[in-house]
């Protein structure tokens, strides 16, 4: 079965510092990987997906098939980045369900 | 468009009761998925519906059921509630099957006493 692991429950950095939220997946095929974000009192929303190879709000994530990782990075954290971040994977076939990790709460201190 | 809407916002039930949660997708979206999010965990997939048919089911007991209506809205039913069913229930809609972005609703907070 698919599994998505986010090893850090909490991550605290100072404004302007680099940030990396870790995500590892277990799937031997070619999954689609996503990062979802939930800001305080807002609904869960898509931040980025690996197939689009975009940079959203300064965040990037590279799929590393050798390490089965999809870490989320930002070179200079901002206070408004404080939120809950979930890594998720999806496999195709007939069932496009999202499998989420447990999430990492990022706090960016002033 | 208000996005995905869910009702009710909060719900308190007692063990053994039954509950129905409702979801209205974004206009034009034909697929609805349901997720359960227990405190401290990520959302866990329950069901996906597309064009009124069940297209995917997660690892949940038969006490959980759902349906999708001709207007693409959906209901999630849970029978014989257990304390462990207390969670935030999220609905997500997407244009269709396949790798479409899923847009999430605000959720329904269910508390089972």
C-alpha cells in the first residue's frame, strides 16, 4: 500500500531562514506527488504538484525517485508561510485517491 | 462561486446514532471525494464518486456509505457511530476523474459522545 511519511510534526524557523519540509513516499511505480497547505482558519488547498514543476509562493519541490522523496523547500521563509503542510501522493489506475502524510506544522518566527 | 460547501459545520451525536453529511461541489465539477481527518493526522480517503457512481473506496467499514446525486452533490452516511468516528470530514470536488486538482471544502466537525 502507498504510504507518505512526513518525519517532522513541528518545524520552527526564523524569518529569512531557509526551510525544508521533508516528505518520503513508498511506491514502486510513478506516483504523482503534491504539497497541500492549510493556513489558520482556512481550508486545505493545493500548493504545488511535481508534474507542473512550478514555484509557488517561492516554494519548490523536486521529486527524487532514488531517495523516494519530495521535499518542499524555500530559501527565505516569511511569517505568512506559517501553516500546516501536507505531502500527498496519488496513483492512477481506476482510483485517483489522495494519500496524505500526517503533516508538518511550520512556524516562522519574526 | 463559493467553492465547495459542506453542511452542517459542526455536529454532535451519541454512540449508535446515524449521521448524514452533505457536500456541494464547485459548479461544473462532476467528481466528489470524501476524507476523514482525525486530530493530529492527515486526511484519509473514504470514497470517490464520479457521475453518480462509486469509483473508489478506502479502508473503512460498511457502516460508511455515500451517494452522489444528479446535480453532483453528495452525502456521506455513517451508521452505528463509534467514539472513534469523531473527526473532521472533508469533501473535495474535481472536474472529473484522472489527475485533476481536488478542491476541498471547510469540513464538518463530527463529535461522537
